[in-house]
């Protein structure tokens, strides 16, 4: 019985030591959806210790992703800087500048910062014009604001 209690205590301590994830809002919404004749994409975001991850779920259709067209800008009172942008799919890190993405695939964009943002707040301005296209037409025409 003592061993079981010790195991539960160790598991509990391990869980407390892990980074906590907090959901984020895009333009005031927990889930941001884009519908076009090519299909539908939904965005969700989470904040961790020193990164933000943006989940882009292709619910239906086919889209062209131009990864070098995405730019982000950070607006915060703290001296935090964006260190790296990384893109992942089900196969791992995406290194190509262009990729065709189809139904039921998930693209994850990681925005890594030079120091923890865990207790800070601000806005990540995402300029995604030309980042996702449908029939050579950009899916996103305005900046997306991600509050963290």
C-alpha cells in the first residue's frame, strides 16, 4: 500500500513539473474557421513556456501552403523576441517552401521565443497573406491577432 501511495505522489509531482498549456484566441475566438470553395480550415492556438503553437486543421478540401510567406510580429511590453518559426505535419518538420495539403491533415506552426512567455501577455500579429492559397487566391486577406 505504501508503494502505491509513493507512486501516486511521484506521478502527481511529475505532472506539476510539466509545462502547462493555455488555449489562445484568434481575433477573440477560440477557434477561427476559414471557408472557401476549396474547403475549410480551422485554427486553434496554445501557449506554453516559451512557445506558441498554432494548429491548422484542414477539415476538407485541398490548399497550397507557402511557408515562406508567413510572417509574425510580436506586440508586448516585455523584452521578448521571436526566435524561430517551425512548421510540422504528421511526418515531422516541414523544410519545403511549398506543400499541397489535403483533407484531414494537421499543420502545426511553432513560434519559439528567446525566453519564457509563460507569465507575460501580448498580441502576436500574424500576416498570412499568401501563406495559404486556394486556386491561386489567398485564403487570408487580413492580419490575424492572437492574444496571449
